[in-house]
């Protein structure tokens, strides 16, 4: 538990949040662990000490429903941070499919302006 808590601290330092996306491909184990802590807390199965530790770092206990687009965008931002590119190899199945879909929607003129701006702000490879 303590090792995972340390990984969460590192994530928070880098991302300024404890809200690890469920699709966090850089550390899927951390994403799973965060979800488990939320479930234990909700079911009153998390110890007071662990709850206090998580509270001390402003752990997000109840997240609003994250829209799939926003979640995938967060995953892409993390991918770019880690690999320096928004060109995602096919081995990252879900993310690479999502990236291809964004290009198709853009090319067909259907991408919302806000989404275009967000993707462009991270240097999205449109071609």
C-alpha cells in the first residue's frame, strides 16, 4: 500500500492532481489502485490511518463522471509527456484508435472548436 501511495504522490507532483485516469497507460496499476481506494472508502473498508493519509494529499474521493473524450485526452497528454509525440503506435490499441478517430472527425469538419484547440495546444499530429 505504501509503495502505491508513493507512486500517487509522484503522480500528484507531476499532474497537480490525485485524479488518475482509469486509462492511465503509463501506470495502469496506479489507476487501478486509486479506484480500489475509492471503493474501499465508499464501502467503509479503508482504515482511518489510510483515509487520513489520502486526505492529507487532497485525494479526490468522489469524481464526477468524466466524459470519455476528456478521459482519452488526458491519456494522450500523459502519453505525449512520456514519449514526446502524439503519434500513438497501434500497440496502444484504445488510445491509437481514439487518435485516429479525432483525425477523421476533424477531416470531416465535425470536431468541436474547443477540442481542436485542446488537441492543437499539445502539438497534435493532424496528419
